[in-house]
C-alpha cells in the first residue's frame, strides 16, 4: 500500500489566490481564468458549473499541475502547484475529459499498470485492481480490449484508474459528458459514495445543471473565467426565489394586477400581455395571499403556476444569458 503525503490537517486542502491563466492565439490574448480566489475544505464535494469556455477545465488543469498559472498561486494538499508538482500529483487523482486507457489494452491491465506505477507491489496492485473492477461494476468486462467497452464502461474505467492510489483529493473534468442517462446516474452514485463513505474531497466540472444540483454540496458558477456565485445549490436558488405566473382575462387586468403585485417585498414583476410573472423569495408561500388580494381588488386570476428556481435561472439572473443556450452555442477548447 502506498503511504500518501497529506499536509491537510490545518486549513483548506485547496487554496488559490489570484489564480490567472492567459492563452495567446496569434495576436489575441484570451483570459481563460481571471484572478480566482478559492478555498476547498477536506471532504467537500464541489462542482464548477458554467458554459463551455468559461474556464472550468483550465482551472482544473492548473490545480492538477498540467499547466502553470500565468499569475497568482495555488496549493493542493499543502503543496504549491508550480514548485511542488510531484508532491501534488502524489496527493491527487485526476480524470480528464478524454479516455485514459489505451484502446487496444485490457481494462484490467490498465489499472494494474497504474497501480504498479504508483509503487504498489505486484500482489497489492492485483488486489487493488480487483477492488476497483468490482466497485465500478467492470469485473465481467475486465479482460476485454478497452475499444470493445461501451462509453459508460470506459468512463467508469477512467474513474477507476484515477482512484488507484486512493487519493484524498479527486478532480473530475466533465465526468458525465457523452454518457447516456442511465450511465450518468450510475457514475454519479459512485461519486457520492466516494465522498460520503471514504471522505474523498472531490472537485468536478460540469455543464449539466442537474448534475451540479444533485451531486454537489457546493456550486461555484464560473463565467468568462471569473467566479460569479459560490454557495450551495439550494442557497443559490432560494436567494433567487420562486417564479409565480398569473394569467388574467385581459391585458388591462394584468396591468392592474401587476401594480398590486409590485407591493410584494423584493418582487421582480414582468407583464406579458394578459400574463404577469412575479419572482420573489418564498413566492410559493406568497401566491395564495396574492391571489386572494387580487380577487378582492376585482382582478381575479384565471390561471396560476408556481415554479421553483433552477440553476439555469440563477445563471440567467446573474449574466442575462441562459446557461443552456451557452452549452449549445460555444465550444470549450484549449482555453476552456
């Protein structure tokens, strides 16, 4: 068994101060990450959420020592990512966006090779390989060439390889990309187990709203290389408030109703024809009283719909753009 270096007894296991990365393309300078200040405590499960090209992957590449920052600093497991690259790498697991295993090799052999590279004896490497194959439901496929595995099986193999040395910190870059819904759910369950049962600190990037919402205890929203929100998914959504949509018999009734709805503390009110949309904290609780008030004022509601906020609503409120739209209109390349 490999004895891991761990300087995480005191303070955060990940810390960045002014972390910045620029890329140059021709005569153009691209600011992929801009002055990122971040602290992650041991045992946290943190999701970096943002559109393609926001800087999520670039941040992970700096934290895992694959690329150096342009400026600023970062420590992982107490080690500087520039001056102590080897020590950082001994303390982490990393699963990138591409497949880690050679397509013509057997999955079992790939895990074994990684285990041996991390210093495990042949018997320990064999035991660890069997553990991971079983944990990720790959035992019956272990002796097939990687090229013959399904996309979900390959992705689970990637995660297994990243966990060979039982790292206290695991980085996952878009772990669910390309997976079908069933395999995505299965992989998410594995991530939860690692965090809950083993106490592994996990930082993952994703542009799947549902994945960030379901998995992470903490969501960091990144746009144009900057952090624009950092809190639990529940807190981010609660701060935005519920959307209450009210329909009326005529546009004139809607205008009159909007004037009364404006009295709701902190409400954002929009009129669209014979429809009024009101977003407010605890809007679900406010709606019944508002409907009663409007009926008493002579503008009865003909239809009501209450919708809880999503992380896409949070992003739209912060940036004026939909995160889902950005997913389909941008691509994350070298400066992602």
